[in-house]
C-alpha cells in the first residue's frame, strides 16, 4: 500500500503543475473569449466573427497597453491612477499585492531586489536566503538603520510573504546565485536549485 501511495503521489506531483497551468490558461482564454468575443459579436456581423477573436483581441489589448505605457503622458496617467487606488482601503491591499506579484513573475525582479545574500540570524547558527532591498536609509527614521545596516527581505517558502529585517552588514554574506535562481530556491524550500547544479 505504501508503494502504491508513493507511486500515486509521484504521478500527482508530475501532473498537477501542468494541469493547474493549463486550467489557468483555459480560464484566461475562455474569459477573454466570453467578454471580448461577446463585445465583438455585438459589433461585427455574424459572418465576420470567428471563434477565437476574443482571445486575439485580449492579446492585442495587452500588447497595446504595453506600447502606450512607453509614452510619458500615458505612464503619468497610469501612475496617477495607481496612486489613487493606493489610497482606497481594501483596494490598496489587493491591488498592491497583485501588482507586486505580477512584477516579480514578469521578470521585474531586478527592479524589486538587490543582491541575493545569505543571512545569519541573530542568536542562531541557521542561515537563510534573503534579498537586499535597501542600503541607503537617508530621509528615514534613524531607528531603521544607518551606514552599517541593510534592509533584507526574507521570503517564505511555498507562499507569497516574508519578513524584512534591518541587519548589520556583517551578518549578510553575498550569494553566488542569480536573483531568479535564489528566489526559486527560497520559494521551493530548497527543492529547486539552479539548472547547472548536478545535484538538482
């Protein structure tokens, strides 16, 4: 029975990530087709509408938004709207979380974090992976940090969250991993290492 359970869990671990990914893509596609496709069907004659045009319209709108955001005026307006949303209770929490996660997974990690580091926790021999988020505390309260202090973000494994610690520089050791590899290692509790690691 134990061997059967282990075999089943091995198969589940292999299939589940692909199924979740496909389900998410299916949901995004069907939502775009239903909403945007419905709008196109209301505008276009039935003979001109082809199933899948809603998905194509969604991809086109996302691309167009990326192009427009390169213009200064549009970017200023977008930042103003974001600032407005950040002042609305509840909305600012949801919007801020989704924005930060989206920027992280979209390759914006280099703008969010500095160097990947190993942190020796005060009073412990244990070390954890962290990311330097601030080295300059000018303009902030003196109690937050000074010239010999770093703000280091410690992500929590298998969930979106973590802690920001103000640490002395001597407790922080540079880590010879890219930000992406270090984040993957931390978020998967050390299960996923960099690809060129023979032990991965």
